[in-house]
C-alpha cells in the first residue's frame, strides 16, 4: 500500500502539498510542531486513497514528506 509520512518538525505548513495532491487527501491538521507551525496530515480514513504519485514529496520545499510506494 502506498503512503506518505510527514516529518512534523520539518513541516512549515505552507500547504503546497495540499494543492498538488490529485486525491486531495492531504489536509492541514490541528497539531503544531515545536516551531509553532501547523503541520499537514492524511486522515486515517483517507490513508488507503494514496497512490504514491510523489507530487507532494517533490513540491515540499523542506523535504518534510517521505513517499512510500511498494515495488
């Protein structure tokens, strides 16, 4: 199953990933990281919708998103 992992402490809440996700499953969470930024997440009910396209990981200016896609 494809999935993404957001490294909360690297995320600055720019939301660029939310704009490029073709499934629109990446959303701003209610959590803040140590720097005070609201981080993004994929809600548990949407995890299986991820296709592993990698658009979010490529556009993230802080390399806060790791994309996992099974071989």
